C-alpha cells in the first residue's frame, strides 16, 4: 500500500511541475507602470493557467491605457512563460471595434522595451530585431479554426522569447468617458510538438494609383513560387473603403485556380480557402484588387491613412514541419500579359448589404504593414527523416547511355544529360603527364548530349556527335547554350543548344594540359553567373584551382582552396563540381578527395565557408543548389579508400551546414554517382557514371502521404467565445506565422493590416482523456501490486514445501 501512495504522489508532482511556467513575470509590477488607476484591469488579467502537464493559457492585456489622440499605437512586451519550446494553438481576443481599430501580436527576441508599454507608431516600432506577426484582429471579426495539428512555435528554439501586443486605437472619441482600456488576447498553448507548421503568404500592391472618378482600377500582383509545397486552408482580404473585391489564384501550366475571393467590406476574418488547391515549386501565385475612384476628387495612393488605400490578399497555409517556412510575401506587379487570362469572376464586385458597410477608422502611421512588406523568409525546418524517394518507373524507356558524367537543366526545365557513349575512362586513358592516350579512337560518334523530359525520361533532342573524347561537366546559360568540359581535350567549350552542334567559344588548347591562364589540366566543371555571364571553371584533376573568365572568354582571376585559418589551408584535391548561388552571388565547389564543400564570393574569390561532414565518407563528388527556404545544397558522395560510408545523396542547410536528409535508390544501388541537379518542382536527378544511368528522386510521395495521414483541413467555423481548452496546432513556417524584418524606415510606412484568426478549442471530451488515462494506469498498478503480493505468498509457501532455492525466490 505504501508503494501505491508513493506512486500517486510522484504522479501528482510530475503532473504539476512538468510545465515550467514563470507566472511571476506576468504578475510583476512592471505591467502596471505608468498607468493611472488600472484597478479595473487587474481583475481581468490572470497569470498563466496550467490545465495539465502540457496545456496552459496566457493572458496578454493592455494595463488600463488611456489614449489621448487618434491613431495611437501602443505596444507591451510579455516574456514567453516557459523556457521550453511551446506552441500557440488558439487565440481568444478581448476587444471591441468600438474602441480598437486593430490588434496584432508579434514574436521576437528583443522588444523595444521590457519595462512598460510604449508608443510603437513612432520610430521605435515593436522589436529591435526580426519580428513575426502571429495574430491579427480587426472589426469584430469572428474567430476561426486552424486545421488539426497546426500551431505556432515559440520559446527556446524558435527565436522568439517575447510576445509583443500592439493595439491601434483609431478614434480617440471612443474615450470621451475617460475609461481605461484593457483589450488584449488569451493564448492557449501546449508543449506538445506539432507535426505541421502554419504560415502566411501575403500578396500586396505597393504602387497602385486610383484615379479620381475612375470606375474601375485594378491592382495586380504575381510572383513565382520557389519553396516546398504548401496547403492553403484560409484566406483574408483587406482594402480600405474603395475596394470592391479581392481574389487570389494559383497558376499552374497556364491554368488559373481560385484560392479565395471576397469583398473587403465584409468582416475581415479568415475564410475557408479552396481545399483542392495546393501550391508547389514552379507555380505562380497571383491576386487582383478591384477599386473604384468614384466620389474621390484627387488621386488615391497605397498608404497607411484612412485617405489612402491598401491591396492585401493573405493566404494562410500549412506545410510539413520538415520544410516549414513561416512567412512569404509577394509585391511584384503582375504583367498585363499574365492578367489578360485572369478569370472573369475576379472583375465582378461582391454585393455587400448596408448593414455590413462600416466606415473605416483612420489608420495612422502603423508599424505592422511595412514590417510585413519587408519580411524575410525563414530557414527551412527539416529533420533527418528520409523524404526523397526514387521514382522507380523513371525513365519509362531505356536511354542507352554511356558513362554519365554531367547533368544540367535548361531554361525550359528539361533535363540535359552529358555522357561518354562508347568511350570509357580507364587506367590507360592518360599517361603520367596527363596526356590522352586514346586519340586514335576518334571522337565519340554517339549523341553525347541528350535533352529529356523530366516527367517521363523521353528524349526530346540529341546532339554532340563527333565532338568530344571524354565528357565531364556540363551547365547551361540563359540562352540554353551548353558549357562543357572535356578532360581528354583539356578544354572548356561553349556549344549551341539548338542541336546544330556549333562551337561558340573554346578555352584551352586541345589535348594540351597546362597550368597557366591559357591551359587547363583535365577541367571538371563550369558555372555561369546569370547576371554578368561570367564563367567559373574548376580545374581539375591535375590542377587545384578555380578560374574566372568574362563571357567572351577573357581571363579575369583565379584562386585556390580557402580556409578560416590561413596557417592550415589544405589545397584542393580534385575540385570536381561547381555551382553558382544566384541569390548569394557565391560559387561553391565540391572538393572531391578532401570530402568537403567550399564556397567563395563570386566577385572576389574570397573564402566564405566550408561544409564537411563525416557522413560524406571522405569524398564529395558533386553538388547543386536550390534557393528554396534559406538555401539548400544537394550533394552526392563517392567511394573513398580511407573511409567506409554508403553511397548516397544529401540535402544540406546552407546556413547551418546540417544534413537535413539523405537518399539513395531503392531499385539498385549507386555505383559512382557523378553529378546531381535539382528541378524547380523539387525533383532531384543523379547521374551515375558506374551504372550508366540517371536516377530520379522526388518528394511528391511524401507530400501525398502527408495529406493522407489524417491531416485533413477542418472547415473554418465561427465559434462562441468560450473558455474551453483547445487542441494543439503546428508552428507556422518558422515558428510564427508571419516573419518580418523591420528597419527604422519601415516602421513609419505601414501598408498592411492583418486580421484575426483563431484556433480550435478542445472539446470537453478531449479534456477528460488525460484524467481517464491516469486513473486507468493507477488501477493497473494496484492490480499488479496485489498480484505480486499473492504470488510472493504462494512462492513462500511453496518453498517451505519443496525447499526451493532462495535465489529462485529472489529472482521472482
């Protein structure tokens, strides 16, 4: 019985203390500083309330403030009440549009102040560092529900240790009775990790001009989508009084699919999005706002006051936590040619009854709008679970390849394969001076360059006959020309991509190795800067350098291996593969025999970083790059005489250098993975020189399984304001829904106003699950104790009868 009592005490203590809340921070004196007679608010603010070992609530309220002029923006910071990672799964607003124009919740590391509330409509803004909008409320909009298992991550590893509540008090006449305001939010939170991350994609116009008296003015915004697949589940529109209808679309293969369409004059809530629409790499997202300038006597511009206008389309989405991006934005004006095909519905105003027409309060100099405009995308959040899987049915028919030495993608996203036909690189191919010994074989007679359909592997175009002896690397430029290296020729060639095999430029002397600026020694690869057209050559098997040339072949500079410690610089040992990082203006090289990746500033050759991991097994054969998220490097390794590691591909976070994923074929093993490319849709192709084949890997299967894994989007429902527990939701793309960076200039130029969205309160049935489980476990424990007591008594009696060995009883 004593054991049972101890068990109950331990269980109770664990239940009470598993959440390390810090309520004293919320009851501290600083919340009430500089507030006159805030007693009417004190009774409304509670310290964090613990429901069970994982779920709790936090109240964030203004401490009885009294604005003295219209368009006042006040902010107050609250520390996240736990040192552990936690997730916001619901937002319960406590505000009325009679007093509050709109309310925003930010997350950040360093708020402007931690001692009292402050005027955040001025230069100060909300946070000293990067901030994220996690919630928005306006115009008495009803709460909404997020999908199951979706939430916003805050706390230790999220980059957000403070909440900042910002409230815009629009019309000061609401305070004629001198009452003090305690508006704010209640956050429902959990420590349970959420498998899915929510985020917000914001499309907004920044340069629209509405002419006075003009009946229709369209504001069009469109951007190419360049991240992992997302699943929109809600949308919200926002304009001021001139807006008639706002529509958002996904464009794929020329087809426009509606995400959501609504009148911005209706309550500005998040409404259910079209469930059938997903957005993936290579799609275009677009939005149109329709305005009328009737009744105006001067031009109306995009801005932050009630006399200005706004054009915002918010798309709330979720994505797999492995690829989470918390906030994305688009501010590019859509082309007239693109929007010529927009569905007619986007131009039809939505009728709004007079009862729904509320005059817009003044906007003032908001800080939230410009912050959203300038938000930066967060780093992808990926774990090391395998997600890239081989497409076993690709190619659908044999490509009849020789040793596959290089891969590239042309401007049409077709796969380009560079192979050696019936030539092979063997032990007798070169002498000790690196001179090619098999010239008598003549050039390769087969087509060494194949352009294939990435979807099915069907050959679209073939070229490169009787040109090359031992092909190695290949890349394409913006005009679809091929830049190739031939290790037998010791040359770099620019070849036309029109199939006529025209040689447009040659660098190096045929069959003549060298180490000066006019010769190469078995050059391996080429990278092209799409802006300057400068080219970079990795040279090579018997040199250890990277050379830079102008587009016309003029030599510019060269450099060797880099190091953060110049005293310990290790030279390249076969710089084998190059890739240009267009968003970073860097060149990275796979230093094969050193088993590392090094990156350099393209303009100067200055060393930036080195990526090395024991999982590479001592060799890195090839690399490629995707700007998705905050930058991903894809790599393949090779056999090493000094290390033992499986041959496979890797996905690495450029910033953290961490391996996010590894992958390998399921049908047959890699033999010598020699090059790798990643397509816009996320598909990865690996060329294998050992098996004379190309493998295709894709994450599509994972995305499909995600949708089938019980993560179904629930309808957004208007719900009563109840004090019930809610179920958890995953963190929004970086940890909070809307990530934004702010500068001093940004803080004074608001162009975005966000609306509320709400998560799902837990039902009473769900609240009773934990107690039921605890009681069941205690009953089981009691039964076990009784059984052990009976059994031990029986064994004792049995021992007395048959003189069983003591250690047997002890064993029991």
